[in-house]
């Protein structure tokens, strides 16, 4: 059972700030209920500092969830749902505790980055259906724990889309899309890092769509515009492909009918039941697409004209 608080920057609900909610609620919740922050509203939540989830005592059944109410969830495109940013520099969302779920957030224009899981030791951190853009490193995985990401999109970072830097960190990434990045799309840069990527798109980066600088960056059923998706080990990777997307110029990275190098080219159910839809909540069908978006063909209406016979 969850203890639910509603956050709306426009007021009228429990809190107008996630920072305020976190400051009130953090503590030992192992003998209580899961704490859940439900974000909503059309007013951008502009925090005065990093939203830093820290100082809690949690366990596998008493955890922290930050989510967005269904009516205010984005559809994988910027500006279509609840949004948040940080006006003072640093990251937008920082997580330093175990057993945390962060989902459906659109975070943008942090000075350093948008999402920063920095958790040490064994963890169960889930980051899903999130949209991050702007700043330096959009998703910066810096902790030594285990983090699982799926159905996330990163674009517009000046350095990295997803950077895996944590000492002894293990990162599992399913069906994510990284595009329009000033340096590298996905990069492992610590000798102790293990990052396992499945069904991921890297696209339109200045230097490398995928780069294993040190540590391990394994790829399976991944796609790149350049020649870096195939790590020589994983199955199903495709390189040097061109995708159209819905509107890359407006940073809308959903697939369109001509994107056949990604449509139906992934592997089904890589998370073994962890999720079965895409970033917009559309059901995935066999064979799954590569990336955060599942292409759904428009269904044409059929009109049957029947001539009446006069008798």
C-alpha cells in the first residue's frame, strides 16, 4: 500500500514542489507504507535546486516512487505532459537511495544533466518512461549499484545521452533512444562498469553513437546511424542505418512507417515481463521494435456500400 502525495506547481494539492515533499517525507519508512509522489499539472515545476532523493531508510517492500498521474504523462514528445527543470544549476533529478522507482518525468535544461542515479552498493533502482533533454550528460549513471532503465529518450545533451561512470555499477538498459547528442550517445567510461543494452537506438551524435571507452558496454539488437552498434558479441545489432522519425527537427523520436531498420527488428520481452509497452503506453507486439517507441500502423476504415434492391 502506498502513502500518496500529489505535487502540482500550480497549487491546490499537497505540495507545489518535489523538493518540499522529499524534505517532509524522508526518513525510515521500513515500518510504514511505500511513499509515492504523483506529479500533475500543466505548470512547469521549476525547482530552486536539484531534486535530491536522499536520507531515506527503505527496503524492497517499503520504497519510494516518483510518478506522473496518467492524464499528465508525456507521449514521448517534449511538452506533452508534466515537465520539470532546475533553475540553479546541477542536475534536475538526483537519486542516492536504494529501492526507488522514477517514471514518466520529463526533465530538461539542467546545468549538468537531467537524471543522476548515484547509489552505492546493492540496489533496485528503476528508471522508466522518462524524457530528458538539454544540459551536458542527460542520463549520468554514477553510482556503484544496479540500475535498470527502459523506454527512455535522451536528446540534446552537449556531451552524452547516457553515460555509465559508476565504479562497479551494473546498468541494464532496454528499448531506449538517444539522439542529437554533441559527443557520444551511450558510453561506458569506468573500468568497473558493466552496461548491458538491448533494443536501443543511438543516432545523430557528433562522434560515436555507442562507445566502450573502458569497462563493458554490451549491445544486442541495437541500432546506430554510424558504425558503432555492433560490439562483435551481441546478436541482432545493425549499423549505418538511416531513420526518419516523426519529426527529428522538433526532437520527436517516434518511429514512422519507413523506419523498417528499427520496426520489428528488436527482440521480444527482453526484461522477462518487466514491461510490455512503449514510452507512450502503446502495447508492443511481436516482433518488438528497437528504441523507446513502438510503431503502430494506422488502421484505415473500410466502408461497405450495399445497393438496396427494390422489390
